[in-house]
C-alpha cells in the first residue's frame, strides 16, 4: 500500500510518499523560518499564505522524487487533521481531500502527535524495533508529554505540561539571548551556541526541576532567565562567554527536568508491574544531540543492570515531516478503514482520543 501524505500543522509545508513495507520513497519539507524570524515565532497569516504558495510544489516534488504516478501508484492520501494551527491545517486538509475526491482515493486524517510518536517504528532497524508497551517522551514546539504507548492507537498520558511546551520555551530563550537562527531554527541555534560550554561554567538558576512532581513546567525556568538578565544589566551587559554559559545553564536545567519525570514515569510503571524495555523520544527537541547523551546516561543510572533501550529517530524525522503522517495512517488504510471526504479538522485533539481502525 502506497500513501501520499501532507503535513501543514505549523510552519513547515511537507509532503511524502511511504509504502506499507516501510520504504520512505520521498520526504519534502519546505521551511518558512526566514519569514517568521522577525516575529520571534510563527505568525499565523504569514504561515497560511506560505502553505498556500508551497503546497502544490511540495506535492509534485514528493511524487516526482518517489518516481510515483498519482493515478496509478498512490493507493491512499493522508493529511494532518490536528492538533495544530487551524488555518495552516486547513490548507493541507483541503489539498488532500480535493485530490482524493477527484481521483477517487481513500483518505485518512492523522493526529500530528501520533505521527511523532510512531516515527521510531518506521525509522529503527527491524531488529531494534521497540515493542509495546513502551514509554514515549514527546518534546516539540507545542507539546511536552510522557506517554505509555500500549499500541498504535492507545496512548496514556502519564505526565503533561501545566504551562508551556519545552520547545516553545527553547525558542523564546534563544530569541531572548539574541542567538542568530541557524537554517534549522532557534532550537538548533541554541544547541550549537552552547555545545562547547563545560559543566563547570553552569550558572545556578534556582529550583526549576520540581523534583517528584508529576507535571512538567517550563515557565519558571523561562522566568529565571528573564530575571537573571534583569539582575545583570540585560543581555547587552553580558560578554560572549557569559551568554553561552547562560544558554547552556538553561538547556541543562530544562533537560534535567525531563530526566526527573522520566524516572518518575519508569518508577510508576514498575509499581504497576508494567515491564518497560524502551524509551522512545520524538518531536523537534529530540533532534538535540546533547539531550540524547543526557537521556542515555539517565537510563544507565536508573537501571544499571537492566538495559532500557533508548530510541530516537534520525534528526530530520524528529521535526515536522509528512513521512510520519503517512506512516501513522497506514494501519487504518491496511484495515480497509478511511475517513469520509466531509471529515473536518480537529485543531484541539488529545492523543488519548484516537480512532482504532
Ligand atoms: P507540535 O509537534 O507540538 O505540534 P511543532 O510541530 O511546531 O509542535 P516540531 O516541529 O515537532 O514542533 O518541533 C519544533 C520544536 O523543536 C521547536 O520548538 C524547536 O526549537 C525545537 N527544536 C528543533 N531542533 C532543536 C534542537 N536541536 N534542540 C532543541 N530544540 C530543537
Ligand atoms: Fe510537530
């Protein structure tokens, strides 16, 4: 079964072709970063207009690079139904539904975070595939979730954020510290900016980990950075080494909080006799190499004798892409299930409320 998928929930216009036997035939991502840098975040109308301009080219390139003919080779069309920015989602959804109706192909509307969560089941080698149930950490621009993944469609939220998503705060702090964006954006820029800072340079930022609490919260850490800048005469008063040390201290504390909650979730699974053999990490922040090192050390420390496998998709499949949307649609298509052409968006949609095939 071959799926053409479209993803347009935030600022990337994505199209991809993926087969049910795990082949990624194409993966087109058209970024809009330069359009949004001056706003310090995604500007909705600018994003909608860019999707409108870019979507036809993303789709035709995805088909061409895959060497597929839409009439002969594509068996189903998938798109992101939610969660995400309504105006952005509707550009992708309308494109997908109109193509499908004209060509008489089935459609499946996919949950964006289910796409992020299931990516490692496509990108890992078949021998290393995580087996259900596993723990999933989704860290992205709009979400910070620790989930128990029981099947392709059954996710239980163990720990959620009470305020902002970790990716959003990374973007804000990167802007606050005036770190110039790299082509991959403010998160990648912050990671590279502080990659050579040693732990001896850490600045104390107060208690932002909330040890033992079953919630994520990143607003406190965000405020600590603002307060530090205010108390030290603003960003202009800091030299390059001080700025880099502050950026590293922020990243260090944000990831320490992720580690603390992973340990809590593992303990809670143990208490319920749920055997967890894998921690799967996905979403844009999972492309951070320092996070990979930290979580690997964290799992070894938590369980020196029992190997809990750590699974990250390759960085280009951590941030938004349509490959993950195609892959998440596959179980429904294969079960002969699809959505009605009249299906609507679901801009707010819990990952606990997925439709089984
Ligand atoms: P959501 O998936 O919650 O709807 P989104 O789709 O906007 O949000 P993603 O594309 O999954 O988010 O991830 C983007 C986020 O990932 C941004 O906040 C960005 O800063 C962060 N990010 C990307 N690369 C890195 C990196 N190397 N280090 C840290 N954060 C990163
Ligand atoms: Fe995303």
